C-alpha cells in the first residue's frame, strides 16, 4: 500500500443539452446555477486539490468563470461523462486519481467524495472506486432506474480469509456486476431478506474515482455488449477485468433529473 494518498482532482462533466430538464446546468432559481451548487459541494472535499468542470458549452464555461471556477472545453461528441474526462486528461496535471462527480448532483457530500478517493488508497489493486447504499425497499429493488450492485468482500491478491463488513463500516467490497434487474436473485423470496446485515442488495451511487492509468487506457477497452444492453457504462471496464471497489454510505444524494427534482431542490435551498 502506498505510504501517502495519491493526488486527486475532481472533474465535473457538464453538457447543456438535457432531454428531461432542458439547460438544467444553468438553471438558477436559487440565485446560483446548478453547476455552481455542484462545484461548491465538490470543493468541500478535503482529499481533492482541484475541481474542474469539463464541458462542451461556452455558456457553461462562462458561467463557471463568472463564479470563480475552472472549466475546460471538450467536444460535443463525447458519448459519456467519462469520455469527456478522458478528453480533458491533458489539462489535469499529474493527478493520480480523478473523481467523476456528476454535474446534476448539487447535494453530493464531501465525505462521499473523500470515501471514494480513500478506497483507492486502501485497495491498491483496484482501478476504480465507487459507492453503494443498502436497499431496504422492495419497490426500489424492482425499480430499473435504481441500479443494483452485486458485491463480495474485497480481498487484495495474495491475501486469505473472509470478512463481511457491515454497511456502517469502512469496509471495501468488490463489484461482481451491476444491473437494472434484481441481483442477486433469491431462489426462495422472503421479505425479511431485505433486513439482512450486511445487506444482500445494494443500490449503486454514480460517483467514480479512477486511477489515471485506467482513464489513459479507456479508449482501448473492448466494447461491452452488456454495457450497451443495460446502458451501464461501468460494465465495460468491469468486463475488461478492471477491479472496481465499492464503499458503503448510508444515503445517496438526490440527483436532479426532472422539473420535479429541481423544484424540490429549490425548496430545500429556501428552507436552509
């Protein structure tokens, strides 16, 4: 294990087009744009030294500059947030760890970001770190928009033994797969299984910390039929053999996808 944590930067991919909530990055009913809220939330991380917005929009770049942030321009053709970060690698200095924070998560916690960074420090053979939260509801378990992560305890190569970290611990889990379906599937269903400790079902939280070497080889990764089938980008590196370590958090921040989501966020801001 390295004696010192790797240098980390946060990149927030942000595009202007959005089907369900047009121009959402620039919505400013709270007095600040959504991208500014997310930028400030990311800036609270104690483990990252820099926060950069990677965008294909000159309007977003201008808004970021107006509140004192840093933005880099990427192409309009980037198919995903990760692809946008790969385009921006040359502007990220010598950072060993790059964290992908989605631009529509203005309430993401600094502790969650720091936890993902710390996972890569504690698990040297992992290429990517992400987060999960327990699923305790049958409705969530059967909701395809709630991505499920099938996990097993993380073990570094050459280590032996077994341990099962609880959801409140600083344990590390190895991702076996991700799916919109119910995984794992219980042969004999009993609702009491939802109360198991540690949990049997986990919801994936879409925050990633990448080792730089993973992003440098991203474009060379084989295409994944499973990633295309489920529309889950993380299946591509997983299928290519890159270890993904997951850490448990109690709750996931609510992302902003729809007008209703944004209205609720504005109301929460007004109550603070």
